[in-house]
C-alpha cells in the first residue's frame, strides 16, 4: 500500500479540512502520516479515530497563528495597511531563517517514513522545498479560492500574497529547490487540488489544477456519532449554528443569536464545545447544545446554517444543499 504524508498547518481549522482526505485515504488502504508545524496534531489524530502517525516541528521563532478574535483582527489590519515592501521582507526572513529547522525536520520525517507522495496544505509553503530536496513527488491542496481568482481581482490579502511570490521563489532557491509560487501558493507540476466547484470559477484555473468539490469531514456511516433525533421536532424549521474551531463564538454572541430568534418558530442545534456550562443552562428549551460537530448528520435536514463563514462549515453546507 502507498504511504501518503500530509503536511498541514497545525491550526485546528486546517486539520479539520484535511480530516476527510485522511479518512478517505485510510479507507482506500493507504498508510497516512501527518506532519504539522508548530503544534503537535497527535491528539487531533487520535480523537478522530485515525490510524495515522503524527510528527511535528516547533522551532523557536515559529508561533501558532492568531487564536483569538483580537489577534485575528490585528493581523487582518496589518495586512490591509502594510506597505508592498513589508510582506516580502517578512516572508524572506521567515522562509530563509525561521523555517530552516522545519525544512530539516520534515526532510528527516520523509527519510524515516519514505512516503510515495507528500500532499501539502498550500499554507505550508516550506514543504515542497523538503520534498524536492528528498526527491519525493508532491502535490498541493488549497483551502482557499486563490487558484480561482482572476488576475483582475484585487483586495489587500490577495495582493500581499502576490507581492511575495518572487521572494518565496528566491528563498526556495537559497535552500536548493526550484519552486514556483502564485499568490504565495506553491505550484506543483504534478497536481494541485482545490476544495471548490466550477460554479465558483470566473476564468480558467491555474495549470495542473483540479477542482475536487467541498471539503468535508467524511467518515464511514458506522463511525458517525449517533445524533439524538428523538429530541428534534419535525413541525418547525431546524437551524444549525456552528462557529470556528479556532475562535468559537463567544457566549455573548450566542446569546445575541438566541435573542434574535426569539419569537421565530424554530429549533436550534448549537455547536458549543467551548461554552460555559452555566451559560448553556440558561438557554431556552428550543436551543439544543451539543459538544461535538454533527454537521454531516444535521445539515441534510436543516433549513439554515448560521456560521462564522469558515471554509469547512461553508463547504459542508454547500455539499448538503443547506442555505
């Protein structure tokens, strides 16, 4: 059987997007392993029933991404106001100096596990350098829609990523690898996969790129958690509320949603794994909180999903045909 090494950003949102990929590969008989940076994903792998091995690197100077709403807003503001020269300088320092130990660690894992293919999260743009230096084929998976963006489309985040392409290519060359980048995404000559459909396209795709449909947390039917349908009414619309796995809705946001729905004849299933139990006890009886994701089961019957607009939740709603 083949061995597939998934190189994924260790933020939970990225791991969740690769969950369906890992499950399908294991169901097809492949050996799967994860490499993450800068945090260990072994607990995530275990809690989701994967057999995959997990390796990680946490070098000094490489921190996890923003984990609070305040941090995310600060980073977004910096990207909006940064000069065209700041981001390439940041990328050059990051790729050349800070990520050098990560590239070395990943090369060691590749030599240890001998994968047939390295499949990388496009946000892990150091990974193709390690794969090239170890002479292992690599492909990319894009969690955003940059490969679909026409050249005439401009907004700060996309433009800053485009500004860094030449810098990334020079940084890769310093490590001894020739990698092409577009909007900071490494481009594999063997294959680039995007969680999207042709309905979202405006112009032609990047070369060697394939649309594979929505990202889902696919699992075998027998492995899906049983949902207590006996507690769900059939005479009113069902609304599913979910938020980011990185920065979940705060209790005051949930409270605002509940107040907005007062007087509406409906029932709400609320993902609330991080909410205060004392707060949950104050919710009305038509709000049904759960501590796990039941999207796959509930979205097929829900009249509406309310979310933070993240990649995984949006794609799962699209796949289920849920507004």
